[in-house]
C-alpha cells in the first residue's frame, strides 16, 4: 500500500534552533501537506504544496514539494517552546482528499 | 473557529456495547468525509471514506460490519463502533473537505472500552 517514510521520528532541540524534517514516498502524490497535532487534538494544517518544486512559507515554517513529487521537507526556523508537538507529512492523490499520513516527527523544544 | 465538529470528545463504554461518534461540517456541505483511527504514539490510519447518499468505502483490513458508517446528510457522518472491545480503544478522527481547498479535521474522539 501507499506509505510515507517520515524522519526523524523525534527531535530534541534547544529554543532558537532551526529544525528540519522530511518525508519520502515510493509513489507520486499530487499534493503534499504538513500538519501539526497537539495532544488530544485533531491535526491542524500548516502548509499545503500543490506543484512539484514549490517552496512555500508560513511564518517561521518553510516547506518544499520535491521535483519528483515523491518527497517533501519542512523547516522550522528559530524554534520556540510552543512548537512542541507532532508533525505529520501527508500526501493526496489527484481527484480527492483521501489523505495518507507519515508516521510523524515528535518535536521537543527545551527553553 | 472549528469548521468540523466531532462529538463526543471522550467516551468510555463497556465491552460489548456500541458507541456512535458524530462528525459535523459547520457552515459548509461535505458529500465526502473521512474517518481515521490513531493509536497512541502512532500515525493516523485511514479507515473509510464516508459518502453521502451511498455506501462507505472501507480501507483494506477494516471490518465494515464492525465500524458502521452512515452519511445521513450533507453535514453529518456517523461512525458506530459495534460490539466494542478493549482493542478498539483508540483516538478516532474525522475530516471533511471544504470546496477545493483543504480537508479540515475534527477534534477527535478518544474511545476507551473497559
């Protein structure tokens, strides 16, 4: 079945540091998404990528859609304590919103 | 504010009973909704696609008789966990796409079967 390989599984960083996480897939997706999930909550969309090679920013977050449509990365600059949470990459095929999720990256930020 | 509302947020039930979870789209209509299950420290796994006016489409390995889905209206989908067992304890999340933009997620329902 479709799988997204997300890494790293977890990260422990100091406040102010930059963070990078990525996802790869063996199959092509038309849309790549990055979500953040806080404990006991549903995921919240951070960035959506629709075109191969697209680089998109949302505040301190930057994400890129790989040129092959099989990978994406998310960067968080100057991390703050409230960045703590689980970050998921997700992919969608064309024609719908059926979303496949990566395993998630748990981010811990030390003040 | 939330655009997709899920209810209840938490439920504890006895083994063998059935539990219904509601997913409502607020201020928009959703002909399709999606149901996910998330076990502790794991990712979201798609269970099924709920289709208004027709049968739900289940992912491989998901028992349709165990997890009954009814898309009663353009703003409401329900997931009923029938004859629940402790291994069904999980975090259940729905999502609904709005227009051609993005799919919004509900707050999730934590089910505990004792």
